[in-house]
């Protein structure tokens, strides 16, 4: 964005960081809930004082024009945007920067970079917008590699074709969310995939991590919007056929979706589009009992109404982020259509909620309300949702533990899972000596289960925040798996979720992934440590290459 600068250490733009009255209000709310919190502000050290290790690799002359060793560039590509990443940056702990940041300008550049790195044993970390919260873009690789480069796809940012008849577009992987929507707008279509990271994440990143987006039902993941993928691997280029559907064997697209750059680098994709919505309707339903709120949400999810928004905020989440005081929570409902009014669908959903004891402090909003009145719980939640990452950074700089974890489970398991997670988080907070609260909301819902998204807000210790969070994260991750949930619904695996992903994944699938990795990436240079570890053949190959180039 013109006139703004990306923060190297935290979320978003430097100019949009929390400050002034917003900072005062934020710390005031924290003091009201956690009066013992030490909210002294700490700033990250200047990049010049980080002591980044010297670059260990020299690119071929033909690729030098694509490479950067500028310290701020390297520091900004060293971590993602998880709480633990921000805390390490605040403490000046940047021990695994990439040796080079490489920005290919064409697909052929990607091919050439992979050829060089495979030949010389240099690890390649594919990088989109850098919004990973699971260690997926961190160049944390073992000593068997000659070095590591961050392969930033940001220059591959074009919409190459728009097929208005089939309502699809061929899009390069490096385009960011806002730029994509701007380029689709003249065609009166939209991808309508709006993750919280929308402004600072790319199409390739969404595909590589199976990102969850705008729709709370039906089209919940980017997977649902894929017609075909083009992927560069060290063994060749994979181009799947563009089709609305196919039953011809295992899906080639499914192999690469969610592979986090460990099997190949997505360079472009044909994605399904939507006509831009004309009709909208929304409402905020309050409940006095949380079990009743869950029952109402399940009824809506199983009704076939398919709301675009169906987010249940538990009482703590509703109070902290929507300003609504309830005994059971708030269900934020939204419907939209490009074809027909949606008031009747919202009215029926509200009727289902009333059957479970729900009430509406404000009347539903029907029609085109994109520029309608503000101030209600729906608008407050939407604004808070977009500011959450910035506020997280501001609180982390004030020794607050502010982080999230998400999962999915079947409806019958949700009550026990929620209880287990709250118990585990509460016990872990006590063990690490932190006082705080744990909140929960549903980000997506399915006929057979919800996707609960938990938040932790606690007073930490400046000199021990990372260890405190790691202990909490371990405890809740163990609880999630034991209660039948997934280690992640839409945040991917990365390096941080590997211990639990390895246990969730069936053993035969692990064998198949290792075989696919060995076939597509024989030198095991693509994002090492993500999804699978090098098998004996891959490890020996890396060791030989490292010895030859060392």
C-alpha cells in the first residue's frame, strides 16, 4: 500500500499499529480484568542490533538480480506472525534468518532457483505474505544444508485470465488479497475468500495452507474454490486439468493443497469466482445459556440455509470483542446473495434460534446493508476482528500472552472437548504462574460439527513469555487430540504442529507422503521439517550435497 511500510517484527503496517487513545483503551480493559498485569511497554531492538548471522550462500550470477541480503529484508522473512514469532522478535531473538531473500519474476525463475538449490543443497522456504502462525515460513533447518533461502513469490502477482462464462480466473500465486479483489472488480466478480490475514496474505499461501475464508458454511476452505493448480517441483512442473469436477483417481490438486511448499511451489491456479453479492441480511442473537446457543447454532448448520456468517461467540469472547454481556453468548448470523433477497433465510435462522431461547436486542438488518448503520454487535465484532492482530502485538509488547488455537470436532464431542481444553488451559496457566481468561468462538460450522477457535489472554512475564506460552500450547494441543479434535482446522501444520500432526495422521499416509516427497523433491530441499522429515535416502542425499558444497 502506497505510503505505508510493513512491520518487520509484527503484524501489518507500521502506520496502523495500536497507539494513542486505542492503546489507552486497550490497556484500560486489560487492567480492569487483570489488575496485577505489568503493562510496561517494550520495543523491539533495531535490526542493526540483531546480530544476524552472515549469509552462507552465494547465488549463481544468473540469479543474483533476484536476491537480497538486506538485513531488514532477512529479518522480516525469518519468522511468521504467531505470538511466539512476535515475542522472539521483540526480544531480538532472530537466530534463523534466511541467507537470501529470493524474489522470482517469472515461473522460469522459480525453476532455476529450485535447480540451483537442489544441486547445491540449499533449503528453499516458499513465502507468500509471511502470515503463517505455525512456523511454516521459518528457515529453521538442520546443518545438513548449505544454507536456506526464502523464496518470496510477491512479484508473481497478476490475474492472467478471467473466464466470465465459467466464472473462474487464472491467478498467479503471489497476489495479495486486496489486489486480487481490485483486479476482479471490473469483471463484477469476486473470489470472496477473506481470511483474517486477507490484507497480508497471498493466493499461493492460501492454497499451500488450505486456508479458511469468508464463508462459515459450504465454501469454507480455499480447497472448495480450486479448479486447477500449476506447481513447480524439483522433478518438473505439475499442471492439473481445468475441470469443474473429476473422478479420475486421487486428485492431483489435493496432493499439493495443504502441502506448505514441501512438495512443490504453487505458481498459479484457476480459481472459482462468485458474482458480487447484492443482497445481505444479518443479526446478532443473544443467549442466556451456552448449551442452548450451541444447540441453536447446530440447528442452523443442519437446516440447509447455508449462512455466509454463522459465528458463535461464547460469553467471554462476546464481552471482550463485541462488547456484549450475555450469559450464554452471541450468535452472529449473516446471509448474502447476488441473485435474490435473503431476508427470508435470515428470518428462518432467527426463528430456529428463538426456538432455543435466543433473543435479538436489535432488529435484523435486511437489504443492501454494506453501508448501513453501525454500532451493533455485528459491526463491533467485524471491526474488532480486523484489529485483533494489531492489538495482539500491542499487548505482547506489554508482557501479555495473547494467542489463539483452533480445531474442529463433531457436534457430539464438542461439550467434552471444550471442557477438556478449558481445564487444560486453566491448569497450564496456573502452572506457569499466569492469570488470565480463555475464550471460544466458532469460526466455521458444518452439519456434523463446529470449528472452535480458542483465545488465551493472560498476564505473562517479560523474561518468560515464550516458555509460558509453549507450555500452555502443549497442554491444550494434548487435550485437543485426546478429545477427538484436529490439531488444526485452517492454520496448517508448519513446524509448530508437527508433534501432534504426526500422531493424528495415519501411518500409511505418512509413508505415502515420504514417497511423494522423495519423488518430487529428491534432494529434500523444499521446506525441510514441514509435514515429513527426510527419510534415510533423503537424509543421505542432503548429507552428501552438504559435504560436497561445504
